[in-house]
């Protein structure tokens, strides 16, 4: 998660001060047995337009055949058994289910509340909410992601003591309807984690949310602890501003070395130029946020094939945040947004020019009074506002994200052998990324979750 620091109510400090965090009530509308029954039939989806994420092109009139939870063919003509179920999406553009590489499904920050902010909200999550309720809240949020067309997320901590693992398991066993999840468990951090301002006697509270690392040897132990709990990746905090303590390059290198022994990737929260550089030198696999970058550090990222996940705020999410915070002056909102945009655009443009692989991540943990998944999708609109074209944006949330999650050929693509994670939108996606607001159909793992219109 990032910190949105307010100096006065509703006022955001300049963009470089930004950091990060993560976000969860139950979601059992579709019984697991119903999904399984549906998933067992052969289904043919007629796509009026079809986004081929591997080639980066839109095709006309394609037929996607799905058996159980897999795609078996994509053809220009229909090749269906007589008893196949036909889903006509001829009016829509069909694409792979979206992937969000940076979520916090078990954490939600209420905005504008007296004394609010990430530190206070983190304490509230730990003290007043607790792991069990957080997992239930996370289940509800996971359903909103799925309904918004985000079929897979990588969830990066702020989920108590492995409550993310519990949610992932409940989704996998079909008792909860939600997006496919990869989870990190508690993030590895220097002293203090991301909960600044605790008085000394309450510092141990941090241990309920973060794994505090105190030496390279301890770093190795922390990785093993998380792996023993079956995490999918390791999350490390190269910085945890506004707390001052930072992990050393040696500590992060020990984390990377141990994780890579098991083929597990390491995602680094890094906001400042210095912490990004330290994480890169330590050999992490991705830099999350990356709000400030010199060309020299970009070169290091490029040489080491490190992915970058820019967690940017769209203009509409920014305005909503400000309004909920109590800022009524539209000129003030616009001025602050433009300052943020200038910096975001500069960094994103230089990343794009460098050829570094960019994967999309929302870091959407703010309570914007809308379905969480709907708000998360808007990170893709932020990329557009920074000058990224539609095809490149779609790559960040499909094949690039799938590579980052080590699920290439299975998600982020619709082709023989891939999981049947398929969505459809209404409108000209090739011209306007914002038609992703108009999701009319969602299939995950071969089960229809949303639509198609007229059939349900
Ligand atoms: Zn985050």
C-alpha cells in the first residue's frame, strides 16, 4: 500500500511522498456445485471481436471452445459438438480475464475519518477487525474483483497472520466465489513495518502484520517461515516510509537468494529512488510503485530484467479520494492531480522507452465508496492518462502480468490449454480503454460468473 499523507484534512502532500498498502464480507451467491456443473459442459463462445494478447491484435468473429476449465480451441469457424452450449458475444469484445499484480484484499482504508490514515487503519484492522473478519471481508472484495473482470490478483500482504492463505484456499475449494489469488503472506520489513507512530510498548503489534527482519540470517528464516505456510511469492519492503528504518542490500539479497532456491519470486515495495536501487542491486524480481526513478536506476532494472508494477491513481479515483477527504474546491483537486500526473507520466514514459516489462497493479486499498474491483481497474485508465496506448495497457494486465505471476500460457491469454478465464466488454476497446467499465460477461475457470446479457 502507499501512504496518502494529508497535512490538513483533504490535502495531499506532493506525490513523491506517496507510498502504499492493501485491502475484504462473504460472497456465496453461486453455489460451488453449480459452478462445477456448468464447468463440465462443452461451451462455445462466439466473440464479435477478440483480443489476441500474444500477438497484440484484435481479430473479428472468433469461436472459443471451452471444456471444463480450459480453452481447447480458438477458430475463425465454429467447431462444436451438437450438445455444446453456445454463448453469443457477437456484440462484444472478448479478452482474457484481467490480472491485477498488486492488491490488498484484506485491508481497506476508510478516508476522511477523524484520525484516519494508513497507520490508524492498520491498527484498527489488527485490533478491532482481526484475521477471521478480515478474511471474510476479503472474500466479499474478491467477488467484486471477479465481477469487474479481474479474474486473477497477486495479493501483497497486509492480511494479518496468513489470512490471505485462508482466503485463497476457500476460493480454490469453491466455497467462496472470487478471483484467482496468488498471495505473499506477511511482508518482510525493517523495524516498524508500515505502522508509524506506535508508542514503544505497542511496537510488538507490528509483528501481527509484518515479518520484521533483523539480519541476513533472520531474512533467510523469514522466507522459510512464509514458504512453510505455502505462500506463492515473497513480499519485501525496501522502504517503509514514513518509518525510517530500511532493509539493507545484504538483507534483501539474502531474501532473494533463499526465495530463488525454491523458484519463488520476490516483489519489492520501493517508493524512493534509493530504496528502488537497493532492491534492484539485491536482485528482486519486481519493483512495486516506483514513483521516483533516475535513468541510471532504470538501466539497472533493465539489465537485471526486473519487472516494474506502477501503482498509479487515475484522475477519477484521485478526485474521489479528495472529495471524500473533504476537499470541495475543484481547482485545488485539479492542481494537485496535475502535479501528480506530471511525475507519473515522466516515470512511466521513461520506463516504456527503456523496454522494461511493465505489469499492472492497482494497490487499490482506499475505500472510494464503490465496488473495490471497479476502482482497481482504473489503474489501467491511469496508464492511459500517462500516455500509454491501449495495446500496451492490455499487455500490462495480460501477458506481462502472467509472466510476472509465473502463470504464462495459463492466464492472460486465450488459447488452447489456457484456463478459461474470459471476459467481454461493450464498446470499442481498441480506441478507448475505459470501455473496460462495461464488462458484460465474466467466465473464470470455465464457470460463468457474469452474463451474458439476456441469458441470466
Ligand atoms: Zn501495496
